[in-house]
C-alpha cells in the first residue's frame, strides 16, 4: 500500500525550531518529487516547499524562504522539513505529498495524514 | 506569483444536481491544473489532473475542462459522498491552491 506518514509536529515557542519527517512506503521514493503543504485551521492548503527526486533541486514559498529547509534521504525513504525562526503564522497542519509524475512538476496524488505544528508562547 | 480564484465560495445543492465550480488563474497556466476534494479531518484527495484527466479510482461523474486561465470542475449528478470542499491547484509555476468551494446540502 502506498503510504506517507508524517511525524515531528508539536508545540513550539516563537523563534523556535522543529524538524518534520515523512516516511514513505509502497512506491519507489527515489523516483518522485515530494513536497510539504500546510493548512491552517479553516483555511485552504498552502504549498510550502518542494524537492526533486534526486534532492538536487529545491523550492520554497516566499513566506518560509530563508527559514525552512527541505531535504530527503532516498536510502531511508524519508522526507524532511527543518523549520527555524518559527512564527505564530506558521501554525498549521503540515502534510507531505508525492508528485504524481516523474521528471516534472505535477499534481499531488498521495498525501499523508498530516502533523500539527503550533507556534505559541 | 500566480493567484487562483475559485467561485462560488459556497454552493448549496441537492442530490442528483449538476454542479459546476470555476477556477481562474491570474496568468496563463496552460493545462497545468488539478482539482482536489477534501472532507473534514482528511487530507485532500486528487480528482482531476492536467485540467481534464480523471485520477484512477475517481467516479466518472467528476470531469474537468479548461485551459489558459479559465477552468471548471463539473459533478454530473451530485451524490451524498460528494458534499465536501473542493480546491483547484496550479502547478505551472511552483504550486498555488484556490481558496476552496464548499458544496453543502441544500
């Protein structure tokens, strides 16, 4: 079964850091680009960051550029999101998602269940 | 940045109704558009990709059309399981989601 399982969320103070992980199974992880998407309570999804299949190419939404770092370990089939200098507006449910096709940006066909990040003092 | 605008924000409909949701892009995105369905407490589910391609396992009552800046999602005959929120998403340049359309029971 194709599956993505996020972990690492929690409560953190403003200015703090967290590292999210997403464990993949059931597909050739190294063959697909991956992404992090967040969703604040009552709001629509917001793309946060993406990474190519090899890990050589990364991209970030403007609100997180310079504070978040996406990476992946293809040998362990894990996607990461290092989040630094966290702000209240980063509070959201964070999903990892899989590109549907290889080699180009595409829709997301597989999503995890999400991990909640709350930034509050 | 490419902005995506959906209309309407809320749609009241009955079982069996034909439902159409519109998504407009702030600039041309060719056919690089997807539609998702989301229910409370769940992750979004891919319905349509490349503007009109039906994702495997998705009922044929769902269809998508459009190119450039104007796109539509149509549900030909609304079923009880279809009451949910629908989002469009462009993947022409980075990724952007629309603000959502909630389909509720009339």
